[in-house]
């Protein structure tokens, strides 16, 4: 393609030739619109449309836009992250033709620790992480419900709550991680390892993974509660020692850690809550 040429073309800046308006009162001719230039513009536009595999149609006024979309398929236009527990409806960003979806279930809570007497200790194991899955879709995604699973709740001296299921409509889903298990009350000096809970699972998609297991509590010289399981996005909450509630998971879908009670802890400790799940959508032309 070239810019307009001829004796009536004018410099519009930077050595570029362009158009001028006609002003008969001042004796100024308008720029001649040459057939060669118009044909060049026509063929440039038609070439893009036909190059995208579309047949020219004078009744459709969006063919150039559609051709550009087809020819640039694969370009990332937006990333949408849904991380608040609950359900919403997915409205794609304008121009979205394909979606890469990642879904992770909510993490399980760590177990609480039972109250102890003199010379006793108790621990809770860690909550497991939510499962995960990844899928790629070229259609059928507009208006589907998006569900983000909540993290499991911690309980004083009881088993941890299970994380909620996350889903991208009926296309993908991932169950939440189970909560941790409550350990026994043991006398000081007794060595033991307690509890390990498998994670949630992913359903659908081309890459399905189970969430990391809630980790074991270790009764030793320095007892430590079970750390939370790792999700597809990272580690769970670390274990605690002494007399302490478990820690909340921060990474989406990860498990909370178990609580711990040292000697003479008259009140049970609470397990750390799991982190909510997540649905992340990469939108492409």
C-alpha cells in the first residue's frame, strides 16, 4: 500500500503525503482521490478478510474486525481471577474467543489439639490442599457459573473442616481438601507420628492434580503440629509448637496447620483454617 500521490497531494507532516480540503473561494483545489489509491485501499482490506478465510460480504460490516480476531488468535487479552468464596456468572471480556481455565478447590483446615494436663501434649495434623485442574475452551464458556470453594474452618480440639469445591460451570471442578485429624493426648517423652490426609481431586480438563496431603504431627522432644498441604499455587501453612492455634493458609487452596497443646494447656487449641480456592481465567482472542 502507498499514501495518496499526485499534484494535489499535500505534506501532512514528516514527509507524509495526504489530503486537503477544497476551498474554491481561495482557489484551492481539494486533493484528487485517484482510482489507483482507492483500489489499493480496497485490496489491502479485502486481502486481510480473505486471508482469514472469510468470503467478502457487503451486508456484513464487521468482517475486518472478525478477520483481525481470527488472524491474531492466541493473543492474551485479559486475566480474570475469582478468589472470593461464592458463585458468580462469567461474562467474558469483549473479543474473547478462547479461555484457559485453572480451577483449585478450597484447602482443608488443620485439626485442633485437645486440652492437656500435667506432663501431657497433644497435636493436630495439617489440612489437605484442594485438588486442581486446567482446561482450554474455544466455546461454551459464556455465562457459565463460577464457584469458588471456601477454605475449611478450624475447630478447637476437633477435626478440621473440609474445603469447598470450586468449579467453572460443568466444564471443570476441583474438590476441597479434607481437614486434619485430631491427635491423641500423650505423656511427655513419648515419640509418635500421627495423621496424614490426602488432598482433593480435579475433575475434567487436560491437566488434573490431587492436592497435597495434610502433613503429619510429630510428637518428639520438641513436638510440632502438622503443616498444611500444598496446592497447585504453593505451600500450606507451617506447623506450630508449644501451645498455639494452627496457622491459616495463605496460598489459594492450601491447607491450614494443626494446633498444638503443651503440658497443662487447660483449653483446646484451634486448627488453622484452609485457604479459599480459586478460579483463574486467561482470555485469548
